[in-house]
């Protein structure tokens, strides 16, 4: 659930209504609330009641970039994991592995630039890499299509 868009008491109540249903395929029913700091005060209070005594088959993941905005009563009921940026070296290593496994040739300078642009975020690095690969394929296709259209014109004449 995106709490930036769904931050009302009714949104939390809709989760509370579904919480007692057992998961059908997995061991746990997992609720991820992104940007949890954007919840209204009433929604926080409704969530607090659920966090106090959740069913054993339910796990909550509360994601936020501003943990200081969460109520102390919410924080006291959670395990906290602070994620840090990934080093450029680690991002480059991972992208090299991906490129090798995908049989994609890429220079070290390109990977270094992508790692720098991603600012320590693996998701951003992989998205940029994917766009670069796609742009390269599109350029190749355009060259192929230009050659093909020239060939077609020659054959038609």
C-alpha cells in the first residue's frame, strides 16, 4: 500500500478487515506500507491497534525515508532496519555479473558512470543499465531498418 496516496483511517481499516484471512499459498500474509510516515494521525492510531496484537500469520513491513515522523509507540513495536547506499564498486561488480550472464558487452567507464548516476541504489543502477541496453538495441534496429529500406528501394526500382 502506498501511504502517500492511501493515508486515511479507512485505508487502514480495509487492511484490518482482511488481516484475519489465512494466506492461501504462503506461510505469511505480508503487508508492505510504503511511505508510512504519510499516514494521518487517525490512520496511525488504527494501525497501532493492529500492530499491538497481529495474528501470527501476518507480517508488516513499514517503509519510510523519514523514521523520525513515526510515533514512538509504532517504533517500539517494530524491528528497525536502516538501509545504506551501496558502494560504486559493489554496484559495478553486480552489473558486470549481469552483463556477463546476459552476454552483453559493456565498458568499465560505462558501468562506473551508471554506478555514479544511481547514487548507491541498486534498483536505479539496473534501470539505467537496462535503458542503455535497450537504447543500444534500438539504435542497432534503426540502422538495420535503414539498410533494409535502402535495399527495398533499390529492389523496387
